[in-house]
C-alpha cells in the first residue's frame, strides 16, 4: 500500500474539502426548497360549543383543492399549504348552514387558527305547521 494509500487519502480529502468549502447559502437553499408552507387548523362546533364530527372542510385556490373531514371533536388541520392570499375556505355539515370565507390568507411559516360555529338549518326555517315568531 505504501505510496498509494496516503496519496489516495490526500486526493479524497482535497476533493471533499473542495465540496465542503463551497456551502450553499441559506438564500439559495430557501430558493431551491420553495416557499415555506403555512397551515390552517381549527375546530368546527355547534352553537353550544360541541365539536361537529365528520364535517367537510375544503381549502381551494384556482385548480388547487384539498379536502378533509373533522375528527370526533370537530378538529381539522391543513398542514404545509402554499402561502397565498386568495384561498376559499369552506365548511359543510349535513343539517347545518354552511360556512364560506373568500380571500382567506395562508401566511408563510404560520399556522392560522380558524374556529367556526355552524348553525342548525332548523334555526333558519320554521317547523311545518308553526307560525314564525314576530
């Protein structure tokens, strides 16, 4: 091994040193990674504050659309969403009036919290046979 061993080690060290001595800048790394995503989390509730399970929650922007369903306690989360200011945020649940928010902003590197109360449809329409209250 005599002369080959040390020479190979020096050549390898020089090659690695060349790579290590030219690290990517943070700006370049961020450029390659793309925009830092944001997110939305929250809870869908009835008027008494009880969580509404299995509500459909939609976030859309142009051709992009993502849908989730609320958990047992009405919780939902859209994690790692591209930052933008013109999303449409919608919630639907059978038996309840829907919710829609236009021009919803997903901020870069932030988790927005959006808790929403849905009103039962029965509160908007009188039951058959009953007169509306004055």
